[in-house]
């Protein structure tokens, strides 16, 4: 069952059958850029897993969705859904307990506001902090990205503003 659901092509076939109802192979195959034998193989996997049923109407083969096997998958996944819902609820509670504005020592640079996201301070980090861990080797700051021609920086000039500063 899970092997049949693993393929994005097969999931799309199931979606098409769910939304548009039973369809002949030719109509289903028209949605995909693949050779007919390859598409027939995808249908075979779905048929053998019990997710689709095939009926013959003259020379045409009509496929329809058989959603009942998906109930087994849903029942199997239900305990995992409860598990993750509990974990996410606990994480939300922990995040609610954290202060909104942490105050580490020293100055903190602020990124320019993004039109779709609220502005918040960025963390001061060095190359050392990200790659070597504490107490390992000299601290080096990461250089700011050079300005790209034709691209305005946050101050309206072509100069890029560094988002990472030495600590």
C-alpha cells in the first residue's frame, strides 16, 4: 500500500479519479508526459494495491478510485497523528513561556523589515560559532556579501549591508 502511495504520479492519478470520477486510461494518461507502457505500469501498481478498479467497456478500460484501502492507512497513521499533535502542543506551550525579546549581552543588529514578515533582531554570529563550536580555534568574522551591480541594498544604494557581524 505505502509503495503504491510513494509515487507522486500514482498519487496524482488517485487525485484525478477522486475529483473527476472514473476515467478511461487514455484520458488519465493525457495528464502525464510519459510513454503509455510506463503509465500502464503505474496503473498496475495501483490496481494490485486495491486503490483502483478496472472495468472494461468495449475496447476501453475504465479506472475508478477504490478508497477503502486508504481507511487502513488512516487507522494505522492515527496513533502517529496523536503523537505528533501532542509533541507540537508541548512545543507551542514551551514557546509561549519564552520571553518575546531575549536580551543577550552586547549590541544586536536589526535586519530591515520585510513587507510580509515582522521585523526582529538577528543573532550575532561568527564563522567560528557556526562551524567549529566553542573553544576551537580563532574567531573569524564572516565577510559581508559584495554589492551586486544593478541591485539596490537596503539603504537604496548598491552597497550590501552585512547581516552577520563579528562578535
